[in-house]
């Protein structure tokens, strides 16, 4: 199958690589240029998103934010300008559900299908092809693209119509942020009480408190390895989607708002590009104590 991929950052590059490894012809574009490793693997570098769309049957995007997706889809030399009827656009970015529905309607008007398919799993999951993929859109398009999703991820679910994939990702990011906060508070409490946080984490991993975040991000907190990963500024963007949506739905997300403020405290101290596990640093400032000594 002729595929296109626009957005080749930390996540997009390994995801695109898996599609090439599966034997598909890949036409690629990225603002910073197509990585040499993908070109060496066989990717064809295109000068614009429009050129990608003209060459491919299924076009994937993996971009930072809602505005970026809008520009790549509908800006000058955007994907929409290169589409012809019957093609499928798959946005794997994490963006606003409301705008996603608007983007889908515009793509549908061109005779093409649209899937919103945000992912969870971070750089580790992208490299290991173990991403969780949450999909919104028509069943027929999902059936066509599912074998491609299976080259990039393991847990792949068609949640509902367009926008529902993005809504699921926002829910995911709420859970992730609050769990990072819970793990950070627990390990910080244990450390300040005089216990060895590494041993506490090891003990907790054998009980009901165990989680993937305790395993991976708890280790980051103990070992002080806060290189992304998934940057705080990106998680801030996702929680902003949650809080904006909550206002639109006239509901409160108090714990989510607190997590956002802790991320903001990190950003104010130069940590916008830290891994989101570094939320613990905001808690450490409040406690005047660190989980473990910085390396």
C-alpha cells in the first residue's frame, strides 16, 4: 500500500519506520526534514504535505497541537490540496476533539475518510511498536487501516465516531497525570519519612498500588532521569484540552487542574522540556526535600 506520513519527530519517526519495515512504500514530509535513517530505509522525501497526499492512499499525521494539524491539512500546499476521492487521512496527533470533528467534516466533503487515532505509550511504545491506539471514525476506514495500526501498536480500539478517539486520549492523559502525581507524592512521603524510596517502590510494585507509571516513572523519580520521554509542555497541552472541554461541558475536574498547576510550576522553573515524570520536582519544592539526590 502507498502510504504517507507527515510529522517525523520523536514519535513519528519510529512509527513511520515500522510501516517501511512492513514493506509499504512511504512518502514522507516533516518541517525539519525527513530523517536520514528513514530515507536510507526507503522513504521518499516530499517537499510538502500536498505532495505526500498526491502520492499516497493513506496519509498519517503526527503533529504537536491542534493548530499544527489544521495548517498541515488545510494550509497552503496542505494535505487537502493533494487529496482525491477514496483516500484516507489518519491523524495520530493528540488534539482537541471539537476541532477534530470539524477537520473530519472538511475531509469528508472531499470524498475521503478521516480517522482520529491518538496514541499512548510515548517514545518507548513508538520504538517498540507497542502503542495503544484510540480510534474515532467510520468502521470501513478503520478496517482498512487496522493492519497498518498493528505495525505500530498492540491495543487498538475503535471507540466510536470522529472525535471519540481524541476524547479517549484526553481521558487517558487525565489518568496518567494524576497517577504521576500520586506516585510522586507517595515516594516523596516515603523518602522524607526516612525510608529508601527505591525499596518502597519495589515493595509497592508487588501490590494493588502497582502500575506502569510506578514502574517506569517511579524509577525515573528515584534515578533522577528526567530527559523526555514525553515533555511536560505536551502534557500541559493535553490537560488544557481536558480543562477546556470540562468548561464547555459545565463540569469540574479539580484534580486535573491541580496537576496542571504542578506542571506549570515545573515550566516556570525551566522544566517545560523535562519528562512529565518530573512533575515530582514541583512537589519536592513544596516539601523542601527530594525523593533522591540529583545525579
